[in-house]
């Protein structure tokens, strides 16, 4: 989606969506004909309608089954992340932060200051945190790999326990499939 389509709530865009069960719980995946525009946990159609009030929402369809399979594979195999098409929009700064997040290898973490420095804005630590939190495609852009400077987990839109499990799984310490 272009920034204007994102800003206009998805006007004129058809978004296919489904909820699938994963090792991390219920995953909502939504995609346009161009790629995945939303990957989240514990969300549903009403959440999607609030995010894209002007889009046409269609349950399933398109190439959604293959994208869901790819997203589930990405969760279970973070060191072999598939190249899935994304259709996301954000400010130039957000896009730069999200690109920096993609450079963090599975099993590694960075802090917000390191992300701000990586995008050439070392004084924009809070803004880097906000951009990290605005990531529309959790796991595919690994916002969970960003922690506080003191080593604390910080926040995560889908709960610290889920973030803890993701980081443990990616670092080879188990955790993803345990309750």
C-alpha cells in the first residue's frame, strides 16, 4: 500500500484475512494482492476493521493459505526466515527502523539506542521505540528482538510472555512450544 492508502484507512483496497492457530496462539494474518499488511496475535476482524476502516475485508481467498504457511514457518524457523511479500506503509523514519530490525539475526537482540544509531538518528531513541511498536507485521519484522538498554525486555504489543518465548526459542533455549 502506498502511504496515502494507509493514511486513508485502506480505501479502495481489498484485504484478505484469516486467523490461524500457531505455537504462539491465535495469529491474524491479513494481506492485499501485493503482500502481508498485518500479522498480529489475539486480534480479530473487528480489530482489522478499526485499522482499515475503508478497505474491503474478505475472509480468506487470494494467496492467503500460502502466506499463512509462510508466516507459521517463520515463527517455527526464525533462522530460515522465508521471503514473504509485505505491503506495509509508514513514515520514512518508521520504514528505516523496520529495515534495521530486519538486520537483527535470530538469537540476537539490540536496544533502542542501537536501533536509533543504525538509522542515523542517535538522539531519536524514543522515536525508534515508537516506530518499533508501530510495526504492523510482528515476527516477520522482528520487533521482539529489541530490548531496553538495561537488558530488560521492555514492552511487546502481544505480551511479555510471548516475547520471552520468542527470544528463548530463537536463542536455542527452548520456550516456544511450552505453555
